[in-house]
């Protein structure tokens, strides 16, 4: 059984158009049905969190939205763009982190990794420099950022991958297991950054096998069962668990630093992040 | 321009990676130079002056052939090798999420290897002067034109090889093998007139044959521009066909991998 919890941004006034729209998506890999007519709608300005057991298809769904896996049937749209017919447009608007620390270049350092992907994404050099410094500082990896990625711990690499996902100020953030090997401080830092972006109108989908620690961030909960995603209601700070078919949904002990999971203001969240900047022609940005 | 930005950024990354291993650059120069010294002695066996069907010495003939092949090798084989490297390392799937056309990734895969090989070739060419290599009446526009056109053609071949890697997780040995065959039949080490007639037919289907002909003439025995017309026409023809074809095949290979869900498979 899988559970999906979605958190709707508390910020009022966001347009109610959808950041992620999945309708009837089916995907089989090597003869095994992974996604079975999955439907999912994540409105713009929403933080959705998806939970599920290993092999349930969460990662395949994220990869589908990131345009690296094509659905067999159904449609998936990200920020209004079809993942098949408008894949380049989709890739311009997303920031992705896969559950694969090998997706970084290990022989160069953190800044050089961000510089490379920033340039590929079309960001101007000064934007790359300022955003890299800010993200690395706020994610708590500044002290290891000048050394090779190979010398970083798994959790530090995880933070760097999140930094890379946020570097282009994406309209849709897709994070697959971003809390792997992450301590409480790292979890808070990642959640804080993501919620900031969501408050600014971005849409975020986070996949994690065990999400109880971040449940307080949710305004609504969803359940995935048999490949079908169903909302179960619930509000922020008063999370209603979905159908408890297998006893997974247990009362959650909430870490203190997440009890007030409001979007941090620039004052309490450290330096104000660089806002959306004009980028070159093929660069991404928060396009609506 | 987007493509140059991506190619430069990737080359910079590859340079930083190469520097982190330190000894690679020096050993590549030593290895290539040592190979040419061997041919210096072989040329003494063949003759000391001109040899059959040529207007130059065997040593000069070989230096041009081998150095040019050394530039093309990383362009063609290096592209699929880099694609395979990203596939095995785990960065290929992430690169596929980037907002760029896949052909730009393909071109970027060979950039650093190409620059490095050109520098190595230039250094070795200088090093071979004391042991008997020299150029005369160099036709610079022809030399530059031939080198650029041939690099474009072999970059396209490299992208076809990278497509195999993306679809089948294999392809590097195949591209290396094909390049080796092309090198032999195209006159890298000896004139194609030494080949049996049936193999000479295949030699005339290879762009490298025309490129080497033009390059040797322009470096070692300058001729009127009209003498290069056929060589340039053939090279341009190959480029016009192979460049768009390789771009389409590379994009198609990514789509196949997307359907199979194998971009992260190695």
C-alpha cells in the first residue's frame, strides 16, 4: 500500500491552475506493471508529499514527470506542458533530484557541479554564483563545498542534489527521496527552502518512503492504493490519515522544529534568496 | 549560442576531472610520441626519401596520417565513451532532464577529448621535427577547412555511436572497430594504392581517404585550390548527410530509452 500526502500552500492568492496533472498514466517496465492508470493533480503553489513502499512506482512517476520515462498510456502535464509532446518545455520549468547520488560528478567540487548544470540550464554566471553560494550556505554544506564531491557524505551529497534542483528557480520541483541519509538539521533546511519556493508559487512533489517527520507540512493527505491516488482530506497540523488497510498510518510524533512549518520569512530563514532573474533564451524560469 | 555554452561547460568539467588525475595528459603525449619514433625507424627500412606513389617520405606520410587519426579518434570514439561514462556513472539520466536538445549533449561529450588531442598532436608535431618531420608551402585555409570538416563528420559518427550506447548500453567497441577499419583502408599508414582493388572501392567510400589526401597535399606539397575541389565536395557531402542524421538518431535513441525506462540502466 502506498500513501500520498499533499500539502497545499498556505499562501493565499495563488492561481488555482495545476502544476502537475497526471491522468490515467500506465507504465510497465520489463513486463511488470508499475503504474496502473494513475491520476494525480497537484495544484500550483502546492507541496505534495508521496509515500509508498519500495517498488510501488513512486520513482517511476517522478521520472515520468521529469521526462526520462515515457508513459505507455495516459497523459502527464507539468506546468501545463505535456511530458511527451512538449518535453523540452517541461525540462525548462522543472528542478529535479533523483535518489541517486551518482548523478553528481564526484571528481569536481560542489560549486563546480552547480556551475556546470547552471550553465547547461542557461543561467548567467553571476546568477549561478550567487544562487550557488546561497543554497550551499543554507543547506549547511559550505564547509565541504570546495572539496571533491567524492569526499562528501551521503547526506551532504543529498543536500547538494537538492541545491542543484533549486538552482534554476524552477516552477515545478520534483524531489525523489531527498531525505536519504539526511539528519534533522538537513531535513529542516531542505523543507524550508522548498516551502519558500512553494510560497512563491512553485509546485513541489516530494517522494519519500517514510514521511511522518514531514507530515506537519501537509494540508491534505492522499492515498495511493492499487495504482489509484485518492484524496483523504485533512488539514495542516491536523493530519487525517488515509484508510489504514495495513496499519502503516500511525500517530505521528512531530519534531519540534516542524510544528510551526509556516513558510520562513526572509528574516528568519537567513539571507534572502536571489529572486527570479532574467535568463538566456533557453534558460528555465518560473514560467506560468 | 546555446550549443557552445554547453560544449564549453562540459569541456571545462572534463578538464577539471582530467586534471584531478594529473598524469593522464603527460602520458598521452609520451605514448603518442613513442609510437611515432617507432615509425621513424620503420621509415628507414622503407626508404629515406620518397616512396611508391608518393611525393614525400614515408615518415612524413605516416606522421600526418597518425596525428590526424589521433585527433579524430576522441571525436568519434570519445563521444560514445563519454556517453557510456555518464551512463555508468549515473549522470546520463540527470543530463536528460536538462533543458537542452540532446544533440548538444552529444556534441559536448567529445569536446574536451578533441581539444586535448589537438594540443597533443601539435606538441608531437613539433617534437617530430628534430627526427625528420617538416612541412613546406602549407596551405593554411585548406588545412583548417579539411580538419574542421572531418571533425564535424566524425562527431556525427560519434553521436551515432552514442545512440547505440543509449539504446543497448554497448557501442564503444563497435565504433572503435569501425574507426580502426576506416583508418587502415583510408591510407593512414600507407597509400590506398597498396590495397587490393576490391578494398580500394571501400577506401573511396571513406571520408577519411579524401581528408588525408587533401591534408597531406596541403601540408607537404601544396597544390592549386582546384586540386582540392573533389576532396572538399565529398567531405561536405558526408557532413550534410551525417550531421542531421546523427542528430535525429540521437534524439530517437533517447526516446527509445525513455519508453523502456533504461536511461539509468547500465
